[in-house]
C-alpha cells in the first residue's frame, strides 16, 4: 500500500501555484491587475495623510527603445510581451525597515486593520511583484521616503518557498528636496493590446470615484492619458475601530482575551467592543446569566424584572434600587458587591466563608474555560440591545464629491445622487452611495451603463454576478419613465470595513440581503427624481411641438386677418405665442 506524503508550503508558494485566485488568470488580466493593485496602494497612501493624490503610471517595453520594435512592421504584437511597469505616488512613504517585507513577503502589510481601506488581503502589491518575478525572473526596484532626510532604494526578489524577501541591493541617498512618496518598478509579462480597453476604463472610473486625484498614464507607445482632479476637497480619512459584538466568533474572542489587560468581564466588554458602554455591558452580563441582579425585597431578579432609570439598575416591582451580584460561593448564594473581594483576578467571599467564588462580572476573562468562551460568544450574537456600529470607520465620498466625479467624466445633462444612512451586515458597517446620470457623453446602448465601486475601487469584471446588477435588472423601470435604450448611467458605491467580495480578486459583491436591500432602497429613492425629470422633459417636448404649430400657422392667420380687416399693420405674433407658452422662454 502506497504511503501518503505530507508537506507544508508557504503563502507565497500557495499563490505561486494558484495565482488565478488573486485575479492573475492570463497575461491581459495580469497586467491590468498589477496596475490596479499598485494604483490603489498609492491612493490609500496619499489619503491616509489627506493629501490629494498625484499618481504617475508608465508601462514601457522592457529592453526596447521603441515600441515599433515589437513587430517587423511597427505594429503591436498580439502575443505577450515583457513590459516594465513603473508607479510613482506622493503618498506617506514607507519606513525603510518595512520596505523589504512590504513588497517581498506575501500576506504582510498594513491593511489588517478594522477600518475602510481599498486593500483587504495584504496581497495585491506583493502578488504583482510575485507574478512579474515568476514570468521574467527579474528583481523589483522599490524607492521610498517619508519626507525625512534620506531616500531608500531596494532591489529585491521573493524567496517563494520561504516567503521571505531577498535583498539584492540597498542604497541610501540624501533627500534634498524633501520628497515624500513611493516608486515601484518591475518587469512583467502581459498582453497590453487586449488589456488596453480595461486599463483605460479603469483609469476613467478611478478618476470618477476619486475626483480629487491626478492620474497620469503613459502606455507602451508613449501615448499620454491624463485625468486631472476636479476638486481639492477630500473626504475625511477613516478611523480604526473595535470589533462589533455581532461580528465576533470564538477565535476572535479568544484572541481578544489573550491580549487584554482588563481584569474583569465588565471592563473587558467596555474596552474591546465597539459602542459597548457601562449600561450595555451590565445588561448583557445579566442577559447571559453571568451576573444576577438582586433587590433587597425581591432577592434575585430575572432580566424581565429589571428596570433602568438614567443608567441606574432598578427593580421593576418595587421601583427600588437593585445591585449586580455575581453567582458566588457554594455556601452563600447571594452576596452584595461590598462582600466580594478580588485577588489576582480571582473572586473570594470577603466577609463570610473566605472561599473561592464562581463566575461573575468581576472575574478575570483569562480565567474563562473554553466552554464558557463559546457560551459568551453565543450570547453576544443573541443579545439584541447592542447599538449598531457608527460610521467613523468609513470614508464615503459624499454627495458633492460623487456628483463632481460624475460631472467631470460624463458631463451629463441631468444628475441625481443619494447617500444612504449607515447600515450593517454581520456586525460590519457599510454605506451605499448611488447616482443616476442622463445624457451628455453617456452613449445610447441596449442596456444601462453600470459603474460599480467598492471602497472607491472600480469593479470591471463579472458584472452579471454583482448584487447591484441583479437589483438594477429586477426594478420595473417603466414606472419611472425610463427604458434601457436611453443614455443613462447608474453608479453604485459601497464602502465598508469588510466589503463582501465573492473572490480574492475583488471583482464583484456577493448577494447579501442587507446590501441588496440598501441598494434597492437607494435606487428607488433617486429613481423618483429621474421620473420627475423625465416627466418634465416629456412635457417640455410636447410644449415645443405645440408652440411650433402656433409659430407655423399664426403668421398666416395674422396676414389674412389684417387684409380682411383692411388694416396695414399686422398684430404682434410674438406676444400671442408668449401668452400660450406654459414653460417659459428657456424651456
């Protein structure tokens, strides 16, 4: 019988073998994904300091002085070619001790924080460098400075089997101009001819959803594409937040208990969970059965017999003050807080038997058993009085910036935007922003032009799988006087601490009921505005036809009436037309 052999592989080795998971499925998709990931890192770096981003991207043929050398006839070859990709930004820069691992160690990065960020998995930039190394076996060059006295330059490769950076060269130069930012340059094999439409569309949509950014792209033929900012105004950067109780599982709870410095459950809940205050923590402890509530007259109270008055715990029967009392020692079952003593995180009966006490709100969370942690987690999910997450950890565009971006790129005749109030799914806050534009530079098609964004990232692939596409196609647009063959564009933007992507490649949003509901409600709300606009437009067109009939026949009627009356001067036709006009001269 053959023996099975087992082996361990590193994270970089896994993605080397399964690079399709990260979106590097073929040469055209790979070159698009590499540009996208590096541009998004640059945008995050600039926005972290609330600096309007200036990003320069250049894709040039590797080892060729002229693109015409691609083929004997001076035309672009449809086959894959090796290019050199260079991305420069004016972001925060990277401290020198982090540079090698930031670009040479897969699943290492600054993205693993609970706040809105474009990057999610700490994978994109490293995956682009890894793919370039796999296909060309050439090192990447990273240059960065935080604006201090020195600029650091590294030439590195990735040790795929060990998932560690290999530093091939390191240079330090004087930063005379106090430059701040990062430059990433490496060789990559790709099919630019097929990727070109998606790359240009990506830059256009990125400029739309980031109207405060300057984007410059130079393609392999030297053609310059520049997307200038429309405003200097920027949204507030997101703030890091704590996990919400509804989004906690057993593993996260154990990690929080492991790192906590709090000595009792009450303080643990207040300091490690989002929007959990003293009253909410006490209510939860009573709900979970970890704490008894005791009234002098009625002794132990059930959760239904507890009342709260300005943060004070009361007995709902006698309306007198009640106290929290842990389930204590085996000999005495009811002790007041004054009769409890805590030593080294353990509870003791202080005035009676001096014996060890059981679980209560003063117990050290590190003393919880595995079974007690599981029960605690289950009760966190069941408790209905936790407050919903706030939106301080999010950075939505806002209606003004969204409108500015759409106006800059599409120049529509009419535009309406809407931002929904913060909502949650599985304890993760999210905000839906939607805009509808009509006319202008929007082309007529057999269907609506849909622009999908997540955390200010354009989503260009797998449109039919996205929840926004499904919601848009499920709406009866005829009731809003709209048809798919009209020049209409619909923009849908979701921002969240955890965007519900369906794949690691970040191409489409999964169909979560909470997200679907918010998208549908936002669409219906702004569709009423587009219906009003279309109705008014229809009335204006009818009025224009009506006035044109008057303008055609009134001069003849006036001329005949003048001759019939034997007068020389004809009546003023303009006054007659103005008297029957409903919508004014401008209409």
